[in-house]
């Protein structure tokens, strides 16, 4: 039984890796209606006009609109199916030059984010409540201020001024964080692009060289990440419909639980890069740790500059005690 399952998995992996997109070949001779070039094939080599498309008519306008949404020579639905069935191999084919067989990743990601936003608004789905960092810091500051007031007797006025300044800064930070969260939830396509810039830089370092693709450039990692985002959105749409809650990952910029996002990333990079399974798990874990550390450093630096900076400046400006 185990041997049969292993054979089936090997056949499935071979089909995923050796998929060839269907290309219609036309061997008849044609005369281009624009440049009068005589050619054999689907496209005019002189002006690029597709065979069978005459001058502008209602039919050609409709075909152009279909091409805009991927229903012409690059099918968006076929691309979405391959992102679920053979994501890593499909992304590898796209990077190797088979781009005409699949829909562009950035346009597909924007379209999926728009669909997700419309679905959320129509179904009245809210984001899963997460603990606010600023609120937690504010509670900690209240506890610290209480302890300081109980202990300090000589510098009570100075401590009071510091506590008031810190409380004011924390209140302002809470409002700022809430505004940023609201903007991120309302503009998913832009927030995902911004947060993925950090992921792209990290993956460019972690997966800079692989057995299957060799050394990947920063632009290639950009396209890889955009395709993975599209895959995550494809899975997040039905997941959100079932749970009726928008779940944000704790360590990844995806609208999925952390464990599910981790499994998807391992599956994608296992097919894409050609590493062994456990080495792929280790590299994805390393990417997670570095991404979390970078976000932590950015948060700490922003907190120090925004909260501690103004009170310290006030202390510096104060006259020294006589």
C-alpha cells in the first residue's frame, strides 16, 4: 500500500514538473491586412497582428477586452489553477521564459485583492481582533508609573511630568497604529505590496541559489513573491468565506493562519528551488525568523524614536537643578 502511494506521488510530481502548455500552431500562409506581409504562423512578424483579426470591428474590440482579463492568449483561470496544482513548477516555467502561457502576477494579484475586498464588504466580514501593541505598552506604562510614584519621593514633580509626556505619546501612538491598521485593511493590494518588499529582500538572500533555477536575481524573486501572494489570496478567499473572519498571520504578510501559510511556503519553494524537503523547511524557518527579527527591529526603533524621543528632548531643555 505504501509503495502504491509512493508511486502515485512520483507520477503526480512528474506531471506537475513536466507540464507543457497547449500552443495552437497555424501552418497556413496569411497576408497581414495592415502591412501586407506574407507569413506562416499565428502572428505577423512585421507588426505583430494576430491571425484572424481584421481591422477594428465590434468583434475585435470584444477580443481585446477578453485579452485584458486573461481570456485570450493568457488565461487567468488557467494560471489560478496551476497556482493551486503545481505552483512552484509553474513559477519556474514563467521565469524560464514561458510567460505567454500565464497571466501576469501583479495584475492577477490586484484583481484578486479587489475580489477579496468586494467579498468582505458584501458579506460584512471583519478582521480577527489582534492585541494592539500600543495598548499593551500603555498598560505597561501605567504599571511602571504606579511603581515609580510609590518609590520616588525626591523627584515627584519630574516623575509626574515624565509620566504625562509618556502617556500623551502613547495615546498618540495608539491612534496612529489604529489608523495604519485601518488603512492596511482598506487597501489590501497596497499594504501587501509594501510588506512583501521586506520578504522579497529576505528570500533573495535565503534562496539566492538553488539546484533547479540557479542564482536568482532580485527581479525574479519579486515575481516569485507576487505569484505566491496570488496563491495565498486564492486560498484566503474560500477560507474567509467559511470562517467568516479575516485571519492575519503572525509572522507572514498573508491573510491566512501562520501554520497554513508555513506549509504553503514549504510546498512552493520545494517545487520551485529543487532543495530536499527538510532543507526547504529549514530555509523557510530561517526566512520566518529573519522576517520576524526585521519587523521587531523596525517596531522597536519606531517606538524609541516616537515615544522616548520627545520626553528626552524636554528633559534636555530643562534647567539643571541648583
